[in-house]
């Protein structure tokens, strides 16, 4: 979504734009021609998947490099070949970084090959970032990490992420006041198992509470198994992967949304799309206290923080909101105010201005 919104803004400013993206064979999006390719798969080795993806990308890049003034690339997973192409072609390279993917690999469960190659992959990712003319990041914490790893601070700007808040419903279904949701992928870094571990403590006090785990991922089977082991499977709804609009509709069913991510480096330097979607859907937010999220949210005002990694503290914060409707409504009201700062209408012009300006004040 972020890449498409930026492409639309570049086109609106009068530039000829071509998208290279996984689009399931679609040849044009929003009037912009698309060179489509298959997305990287993560079922086996993340490293091998990324390598195959970049080989396919290189073929696309080489078709366009001779007539392209600027490559605007979303995340380094798609930029591995760009520094090499610049030895043969003259173009500007702007890198839009919402995740440092190698840091997720370093924190993940890895096979032997991945463990061996992780230090090299980390070094390569920071080298790719450092080779860009301009770098856009989504938190000050991410900028600090890049500077710590040798990236020139003068070419980095912080522009927070955004959401399509106008497409998100604010209405709630009957019974939503007794329901809690986790919206999004269910992979290790998302901490959904911690959310499930908190459920027995919540239902011991509020037995009528329902829990929605909306999304799929590699950890979903383990999370379902944990719910069964804890005896709370019947309290939970697991949807697996859904189309975006259908997944968002589940926010109508819950008054409280959780962000239970662990306190690990790759989680500390980002925000997460779900916080904007919770705010936009009139859902009160309970989140682990992470540096990037704390840059855009204020505890007790538009969010309730719990101690990262503590199922007990998460359960206590959920119970507090279930019991205190006034606090829940206050978080919802303030969240609705905060999210207006993070719309695509506000965010994309800033990204485009920075990307297109050789000398931009940071």
C-alpha cells in the first residue's frame, strides 16, 4: 500500500512512473503500468527465497535502468541488486525502509544455514541502505540504529507510517464490549502466543470475554495448540489468512485491540500498521511498551502499555479496560485524534518531496 500510494503521488506530480511489484499478473494499477513478478515465499529458507526474488527483480531492473532517473525501492529485500546496477547505469536510489529484515532473521528461529549466514546478511543489508542517496525510515529509533551501523545521518529522514483510515469502519457490533482482537500476521515476532497465554487470566475474571485472532502465519498452528493446552480454545476465534477488507471487518466485533510484540530489536524500531487501524476503527489499544510505538502514542492517553513479555500484565491491562468503560472510551477518543496525523494524505506528499529533492532539510 505504501509503495502504491507513493507511486500515485509521483504520477500526480507529473512524473512517468512504472511499478515493479507482486500483483498476481495485473498489468496496470491506478493508471500506472506494472511489471509484475511473484512475491518471495517464506515457507522454507528466508535467505534462499530472498535470493530468488532478487534474481527476478534484477531482470526487471535491467529492462528499465537505462531510461530511469530514480529507483524508489520499498525495503532492502527488493534492493539487493541496485548498488551493483549503479556501476553501469546513472540513476538516483531512494530507499524507503519500514523494516530492517535481517534483524528479524537474527531474532528468529533459524536453520543451520541461516545461523551461519546471519552476520553476513546483516552486514549486506546495512551496506545496501548505506549505498542509497536518500533513506526514509518510520521511527527515530530506526534512524538511530542505522546511524549506529554507519549510515550517514544527513541522508536519513523520519516519516511515520500511515493507514487508509477513510476505509475503516468505526461502528461496533453488539457484544463488542466483551471482546478482544489481535489483527495481523501470526509469526514469531508478533507475540500472539503471549496474547493467548494471557487469556486464562482474563476469563478467570471475565468469563464472557471472546478473543479474535484474525490473520495467518507460520506460528498459527502453535498458537492454536497453546489455546487447546490452556483450555481456552472455545473462547477463541482463529480466522487464518483473510483478504484485507474482510479481516478489518472483524474489528467491529471487539472493543480492545492488542499488540503483544516481544521486546526485540526489530520490534523496537517500527510502529506496526495495526496500531493505526485500531485507532481508526474506534478500538482501544493495549500494547507492549516498545520504543517505536512510544514515539507516536502516549500511555494512558491513546494507548495502554504493558510490560513486554508479561502475560500477567497484559491480562491485567485487558481486564482494566473491560471493567472501566470510561477509560476505554477515552482511549478511543484520543486514538481517533492521533490517527488523523497518520493518513496517507499527510504522509505521502512528505515522502515524495524528500525522495525528489536532492537537498532536503531533515
